[in-house]
């Protein structure tokens, strides 16, 4: 599962990862490099999984033309 999630996170643009991290309240995400942000997201996934939360990333950004 970690490999799948890593690939999924790595497929996102840095700006998309930062937006997801912001929603997930990952501190310091606005200054992290992409690789560090992916690691932080994977760590948060493990923490969430341990308490029974869903770990599948969802896009939180608006699609073009949406508000």
C-alpha cells in the first residue's frame, strides 16, 4: 500500500500536494520540497490508518472553471 500511495503522491504537482497537506494540517508543508512532502504525507497516512481513518488522497482543488 505504501508503494501505491507513494506513486500516487508523486504524480501530483507540488502545489496540489501542498493544498492536500494544508487540509490535512501537516505543519511546515508550505516550505517543504516535494520529496519531503511525500514523506510527510506517507507518515500522516500511517498515523491515520492506525486510528482507522481513510488514507486515500482526494483532490481538494477546484477543477478549472469551478469556484
